C-alpha cells in the first residue's frame, strides 16, 4: 500500500478533495478515469496528487465510462469516474446501465454547481439530481464544502458507505453528485488553514478500511432426487477462474450430470476438468427427437441462462424444476420457470448440498453421443466454409496463447462464440457486456479490460467498432496490448437472422445499415497499425503470438448474406445428424 497522501489545506475545496482521495484509497480505490472540466477541478487535482491512485484522462465521457467499466471487470473492484457539470455526466448513462444490469461496480462522481447557481440559466448547469434514476445502487448529493471538522467526518463516512454500496447487496454503480463553489483551483485563501492544527490525519483515517462481508453456508436438504439433471452455466467473467471452474466440475462429478457451458462462461477453456461438457447444445436441441429424449427433470443454472435462443425455447417447453444459483438480488429467471433462486455463490451451494439423488448413466451418455454427432457434422460442414465468420472464432480458440483475455462484442460475435467456440484447455478469459446487450462502448470497454493486463483480443463487428470509434483516442494513455479482430461484413449481420430480413426495402437501409468506412484510414488517423487478413492461415499466424504493446486492427472481410445462409444450413445438417444417430 502506498503511504497516505498529506491533506491539502490551501483552500476549502482542495481540503475536501484530498479527503475524498485518501478516504477512497483506504477503502480500496486504485484507479480513476477523469474527463476534463472546470467544476471538477478539486477532485481531479486530488486524485492526480495521490500516489496510490492511477489516474487516466479520457476526453469523451461515454468512452471514459466504458473504459472504466472494462477496468472494473478486469480488477473486480470499483473504478472512479470523474466529470464536470452539465451534459458531461449524461454521457455516462449507457455504461451505467450496463454496469447495473451486469453487476459491475463503478463509483460515478459528477461535479455540479452549488444550489444558488441552479435554475437561473447559469452556464453548464442542468438538473443532476438522481440523473441515472433507478440504474444505480445508491445516490447521494454532498453538501457544499465548508471548513468544518464535523462536515469532514460526514464526508468521510458517506464515502465509506458509498464504496460499500458498489458491492452490496449487489455489485453495481453508485452516483455521487458534488457541488463546488469558487475558487475551483487550489488558490491559497486561508479558509482551511486553521484545521491543519486540529485535524489529526492518522487518527481521522484510522477506521477507514475495505469493507468485509461474509456469507453463511446454504442448507440444501430439500434438493430434489432426480435421475435426469443438467447443469447450465451462463455467461460469467469469473467462470474460467480455477476456483469457480473447479467447484462446478466437482459438483458435476458428484451428481453425474452433464454441463452445458455457454461460450461466454469460460468453462470451455478448461474442458479437461469435465467428463461431460456439452458445447453444441444449440444444434442438438434443434432435433425434435433429441429435444424430447434429453428432457431434464431438474436444472441447476449457475449465474444466468445461456445465450442460445433454441436452448431457452426448449427449456420453456420442458418446464423442469430449476435451482438458480446467483448472488445477485435481482430476479435472474427470464424464462419464468418453476425456479428456486438461491442467492449465494456456487461454492456455498455445492458445500451445502445434502442429497445428490440418483444419477442416470444413460442420460449423461445420451448427451455425450448427441454432442459427438453434432460436433462431427459441424466440422464436416466447416471444411467447405471459405471466408465464413465462424472460423474466426474457432481460430481464436485454437491459436491464442493460453490465458489470453478475449472481449466479445454483442450481436453476431456473441452468437458465433456460442455456436463455434470449441472445448480446449487454454483457459482463455472471456469478457463481454451482456447486461443490456448493447453495442455501446465496445472498444472502450475492451481497452479497459486490456489496460495493464496481458496481451488481449477484441472480437467485434464493423458496426460495434464504428459506434465507439472514439475509443481509439485512448491510445496515447493505454498501457498494454489489444488486437482488434474486426469482422467486416458491411452491416448488422444479426439482423439477417430475423424475420424482418425478408422485407427489403427497407431492410438493407434501415436495419442492416451498411457503412462505407475505410477502416485502414480510420486506424491510420489514430496512428494504429491495420492489417487486412488474406486467409485463415494468415490469421492463425497473427493470433499465435500477440504483440506486447499497442493497439492493432486485423480486418477480416466477409459476406453477410452468404454467412447467414451458411449458418442456417450448418445447424440444419447438425440437427439431422443428431436425429439420425438416435434412431
């Protein structure tokens, strides 16, 4: 831990700012993402002055917020966001929604004008009260700074509580609105000088420590006996960690149940731990006979449901008893099944399990057979794939160095990871923004995940990258390596799989929305290398060894409509192969 920063007594605002920085550092803050502005001067200077807090300036507040989101995902602790008054904080909103929906801790700090400057057409002033509505765990507007010890105690304790609320009872964003009067710069005016003798700094901060939270063991005497059960593991940025994966693997072995692992769960990268790991379920349940024969009695769902729409539809028809394991307070059961939600970690669930019931060896074997047939059919089809987007996913899984962090953009990249990311033992760490499932902030979040991390990869489509191209402005301050794998199919490929694709016009112009952007020129404008991938052998070589520093863009050009038709044929053929194997 860095030594405590001395407080800044030059004026009242600088003293309050330094109490902010020291208090938050002591409870655990290590990074602050700061956008330029005048009203937030005292906070910016205090954070920058503190030796234990890494401060990163980002011009665009929307990009800043998603970058902070990525940092928080990587470090599993809150990151501070600091901006000035007015519309600056409004640009944080998409990332705050994503943080709330996906359970990522953020400490959002918006500077503001004092009360007497509001509602009177004072410049750069809007109503910032509860700006983010119900999308934050906690909101507080601080009092205007005054040179008073009792008020500094109020500041200290409110900050401690606000930091705790970024993690409890659910991880998520906290919004603190902070009014300041002039002088905003640390001009010495004598207002705080008298407190330098009476404020004993070490004693003042002596009780400020990171919060501690414990959870009692879960009792599961009522767990049903069942011969036909499955464990489903949805998207999880913690799934590939040795502890979580090991617990799920142990649970699967104790029960004798197959594990259906979402491509974003991380479990596909530690396949050796699982005797019955199912990754081709999206194709399997498209077979009517397989869907009927593999119907489960009980489902354990860890975290949230997998992405696959055919799988979700199948579960709704099966209507099994569900034990949903998630520490989050919010309702996680989008399928509205007969669900018992245990608000605990999978470790507490596994250790509290009293009765595992009777397992069915034949049931698990049927799943493994279906997995094998689907995998063989898909592999056979992909031999003829050419420049098919799904091969980018398979190449990443097979060629990237072990433990590589991979950020997956929404829309088609997420689906292709679900469909085609194979089982390996490379333990890749998968990241994503699946709280609100939007394409906002894709590049900026990936840069946050990569900052100070091992060399990383972003898998994205063209529209998601263009939607956040201002993220490239982070390049001069970025520490690390990010390879952007750009699937350029000239539009929104996900829409090709929806019924609206039959209606053209207006489909192409208003849904697919192709964009005539030269990505080599866009990358070059930011001083970023660009490579046009020639073929899959070329791509595999580029993936096998990632650069140690900087950002690069690898562009893979595909045909959106051809790919959509090819996906449909692949899954039809795989379902037929599974169907025939069950005769």
